[in-house]
């Protein structure tokens, strides 16, 4: 499957302008701010994303720890580095990732690390 084939869940650290960009790009997005899920634990968010077949978009490394070391079930995780308060920086990172639109098979973790105008993408398939 392609990354674009998945619905998304955006963590509370993802700027609303980024969420709007994702929606305008054609994604089905469940946003923490708009859904009343603010304050939910990371495990609760992972469970919701898993139940609804959504990939989590975040700047928070805690999700990766839960998926890799605690075997919390998940569909996928896109971890954006560095976390950035400028939404245009994050949109640029996501745009590079979506231009590549990698093939992924759940469960997976994608780390998109941006340094200036270069985005390095690392994909890790986790054991089901």
C-alpha cells in the first residue's frame, strides 16, 4: 500500500495549519484538537488509530517507544523530525514524504528527518 492510502490521526502537537493542509491534500484526518480527544493518553490514541485503521502523524517519539518496545498494536506512525513550531517547515517535510509516497505494510514506522531542504526518510516494518 502507499502512504496516501491511509487515513490519518494527527497528534495534539501537530499545528492546525498542518492538519488543514493534510485535509486539503485529500486525507481523511482525525485531529486531536477537533475531535475532543485532547488529553487522551498516547496508548488511548494508538488504540483509536488502530481501531479506525489510521496512521498517526506526530512529533512525539513516545509513540515509537510504545510500538517498538511495548508492542502496542498500530497501523503506522509518521514521526516528523525535528519537531517544529513553524507549520510551513512541517508542511515542507510532509510534502517531500508524500512526493516519495513510499510503499508501506502495516505495522510500520516512518521517520522523516529534515535538515534545511533535504528530507531523509527511514521506513521500518514492525512485526505484526
